């Protein structure tokens, strides 16, 4: 499976300390093994899946898209629930262009 990261996702990873980064990498490995584990969203964000997990006592959302036909996984965003979906909706066109 090919795994791609958006620039926004890379920036989010860069802000994490080493301990949290290891935990996030474990979650990414889990998603690679089970790409349908995230909840598939509806409407404008129908191409988005969201995997939720705890990190330093906070619930973190990892937004990704999985294209089964091409066996590709796109890691799009990582953050807390606050404004996560609003920001994803604003960046939807850019994310769709990345997945072409």
C-alpha cells in the first residue's frame, strides 16, 4: 500500500514531541493494516475517514482517505475536534486534487 501525507499533516507531526510522535506513528500503522477502521463521513466530506484516539489526555482526530482501487492511503490532517471538520471542509478541493 502506498501512503501519502499532505503538507498540513506533515506540519502537525512536526509540532509533536517524540513521545507523542511514537503514539501517532502506531496509530498510522494500525490504519495501514486496517484502512476501513475510520468512520466514513457523509456529504461534502464523503471522501474522508476519521480515526479517533487519545493522546496526552486529549481526543485526537486523524483524517485520511483510502482509495481501495489504487491501494493508496492519504493522511490529510491531525488535530483536536475543535474546528477540525470546518477546516477539512475548507481544504476539501485541495485534498481532492492531491488524490488525483
